C-alpha cells in the first residue's frame, strides 16, 4: 500500500488510463459504463403488446386539502465514469508506523425522465418526457482503515441536498430471484407507529394508479421484472451493494438547504444495488436498485410530523460502450447532443 501511495501521491487525482489495470475498484469495477432502463412489454386488453416502464417513483406530496400520492413510471440513464479517481488520506503514526488510507472510485451521473402519459401526470407537472430527477456524485471503494465499510457514496441533488452513505458489498452464486426485502410506501409516525390520521395511506392501499405496479410494496415489481427476464434461465452470480446514511457506529447523513430543512426534512436514505449476471435469459447483465429516502412533513392542517418514504426502483441493462473521445471525462451536462444536461429541479 505504501508503495502505491507514494506512486499516486496523497492528494486527489485522476488515475491515468495506462494504470487503470493496476488499481482495485472492487465491486465498483462491474458498474463502470453506461446503463439504461430495460424495456418491458405487457399484453393490453385488446391482446396487443405495449411497453411497460421498468423504473418507478412513488412519493406523497402536501397539498390542499390533503396529501396526494404520486406514482410516476420513468426511464433512466445512469453513467459510471471509466475515468477513476484516486485519493489518499493521512492517518496517525502509531508505534512508529504511519496509518494512511487509499481510496479509488468512479464518478456517476443519473438522469430520470418520466414516461407517464396520463392526465393525472400532466396536471401534476411530470408528464411524459419531463426530467424528474438528476444526481451526480462519486462511488468510492475503501479497502483499509474504513470502520468495516468498503463502499461510500457521495451524492449531490439540485433540490439542495448532499448525502454521504456508507455500505458493504457481498457476492452470491445462484441467488435465485427471491432476495428482495419487503417495502412499505405507507407513512408512519416518528416512532414508527401507524399514522392513523394521515389520509394518503388510504390512497396507497386503495385502487392502484397502474394495474401492473404494486404501489404499496414496489420491490414486488423488481422481482417480477427479474423473473420475466430470467425466464427458464438463472442468475448465475450477483454482487450486492447495501448503502445507508444512518449507522449507529459510523458517520454519514444528509445535509439540506434551509428551506428543505424547515419544511420537508430529508432525514435518511437506504439503497440496495444488485448487479446480476444471467444465463439463459433475455438479458445477460442487469443492474437493479431499490432506494428509500425518508422525508418528514407535518400532516395537512397540523404540526404533527410524519415520516413518509420516497421510493424509487429500477431495472437497467448495460449499454454498448461508445468510442472514446477527447471529452470522455466530461459529464453529459457539458456535452452537445440530444441528452439534456443536469437541470435545476
């Protein structure tokens, strides 16, 4: 390690292309590249095939006279840069030995676009082709002096939030397709008890806004998507990355600008990534994720704070690599072409 630190230096720098094979990105190496939403199909009432979104956003928002539950199907582009970044952190000297830390990571850029074409979606302001989320950041692989966490995610969101999530990666062979945890989109009180006074829970458990999507437990859609892609084949191996902004034994968290902190505090985030290699399915490699951000709003016409989860789930496939250009290190917001830049949401 000391030799590597001396070679690359203790500052932050880009890793030259001719030395990429010499560094250890751990599980992040599998993410490098560009991913896009899988296109699913379903059979309509008339027997014809129609496209089905593979990304879904569920969120409750305040309004008059009550909260409104929004379900938004979306498509996504998620890029993990092929340019690695390196940083070294100085540590203490203990018993005559210098304890330093070496980190390698990759930049990421996420852009999510609504594919919802209903009157409800258009009236709410997120009709088809509307950009509904943008995020940029870093995924870091930490191999030493890390408190037991080998993954760190540093994200920035233009609403006025920044996050630091820590996590761990694991590897499984032949995991099947039943590894998704149960989720709940229903709001709860701060102590986790049922929020009986909150009317939008009735919206969640009532008539689905989309017949094909379970709006109470969105992870069910992840499983059905994986089942449909795997078919009679199998998931041969899978890398799981679990990340959270809250750990009892480590730092991490979300920082918000004053307006958000006062009115709708984003308190925590939990995210799971599953990188799946498939044999005998319609796709050979998938990236699936499930993410929950807990937001705190007071109930309509009260000052009682309620936790409600903002959930996003998605299934993506790897895009074919594009030829390298002189602008390879630029984010899409800086690039000309059809891809919109990162908007101010």
